[in-house]
C-alpha cells in the first residue's frame, strides 16, 4: 500500500543525505567508509535532482526508478557496516536502521508525483 505522498518523500530524500553526512562524520571523517557514505549522499542528491517529483528540478528519472535506487541505497547501508566492521565500530545499528527506514519509505511512497496529478485535473 502506497501511503506516503511524493512531496513528503522528496523532503525525506534531502534529509536522508544530511543523515548520511552525519554518519560519515561519526564513522571517522576521512576513512574509506566515510568517503563511501559521502559518495552515497552525493549520488542520492544527484538522482533526487533528476527525479520527476516535486523537489526534482531536472525531471529526467521516473519516480519508480528513483524508488528502486532508494532501495539499493538502503540495502547498501544495511550491509556496509558489516562489510567494514572495523571502521563502523559502534555504528552498526545506525547503518542498519537508516538503511531499513530508507527501504520502508521507498516501499510506502507513491509512485506518481502529486504535482503531476494536479496538472492533469
């Protein structure tokens, strides 16, 4: 059941990027893990800018593809802490939690932007 409006999802996308940068900071700024997190944040920012939804100014990527990328990103986060345990000491639960929340949000988000629905009416 898709219950999360695309406008809220768009806002959460940009908040998620900030959370990734915070995780990068706490995982030891400059470590390989922190660079992976920053790269993930920048990648999320880029595909959010390119998505056809309310906060995507370029409108190239359909929202269902964006949601699939969000799920891949969430899976990466859930696995990352276990792949780099020595670098993510004490943060494993945060990586898993943030990844899981991202996947849940992607599963609950509408697949069509509300903006588009309003233009059709």
